[in-house]
C-alpha cells in the first residue's frame, strides 16, 4: 500500500512549552516540538482532547532524537485552547485541549521513544501510519469519539517497526467508520477483537477466526503481539497480513 504524502503546514507561530502553559486565545497556527538526548529513556504520554470537526494526522519519523512535533491549524484566527506539559523522571506528558473546532492537527513522533497517544474528539477523522521503525514496549494507542457524530479512523500498521518482549495495544471506540490495514513484522503476533458493529474482512493472510468476532494469528497468543479492540462502531473495513 502506497502511503499518502501529508500536506505540510506553514508554521507561523512557534510556542516553546516548558511546564504548564494555559492560553486563552491566539491568532494563527501553532507549532510544538520536543527533542531528547539519546541516553534519555523516558516515554511520551500525549493527549489530544476537546477537539471538534478535526482532521488528525499521526505518523513516525526516522529520527531517534525527536520526541514529537505537532502543528495545529484552527478554523478561526482566534481560538481557545489549553496546554499542559509536565515532565517527570519516568515520562514526558503533553496535553492539548482544543475547546472546540480545530481544523487540523499533524503529529510526528520520533522512532527512539515509545509513545502512548490518546485522542478524544467529536466529529474527527484520524489518519495514523505506524512505520519508520516506531518503537513498542507494551504501550497503548487510545482513540475515542466522544459523542454520537460522524468520525473515522484510518490505521495503517506496517511491518517497519521495532519491538522488545511486548507489543502494542490499540483501543478504538465509537467511530462511524474504521479502515484497518495491518501488516505484521516478523516475530510479532496479532489479535483483533471486534465489538458491536458491521465489518468486512477483505484480506486475511496468516490470520484466522479464533472465536466469534475475533481474529488472531496464533492461539494461544504470546508476547509480543499487536492487540486491537474495536468497540461500538458503525462499519469497519479490515485488511490483515502476518
């Protein structure tokens, strides 16, 4: 599958965030970024919440020093938002609260840090490509539509990832439409639990039904494996390869 190139956002304003920053309104796009020393083994817990009518692009870069970068584009020149950015010896935490309509958010993670992204939004379209040596150590990806509105999730999990003795968990809830494309790397198993919703499996190579509405590569599963749960959705299109 050919990956789509994402349109770059022209950065007009750069905000350097240190600990806790609360903004009322601001004119123009926003840019945030964080880098690390290569001996810093903390992980990133990144949350996007309170956004509406938003396209969210999430990808990985072949850059082990990058923790993350984020570009935010609003519909209106002046929009409310809030940033919380504490740090600890264990992890970096970055929380973006949109407080309403946000046109587009682009997030790029580095491949030297394992990340736990959480997205809560209303009428959002999420496009996530997991590639470029993304690092997994048992963390989770959480995607939730917060209200009964049209929302879509497009997740492309490639075999170009790195992992240790644990894989990654993906939890997706209340999306109108889900497009799921999985191509597992060698040495990683997979398990897909399908909740309430209609779905179509268009490709299934190396996977098989292990129970009703459950598709796996092996039974019993042992770590590391990709564990995906789809909850309360409208329709899912599924493509599975081991």
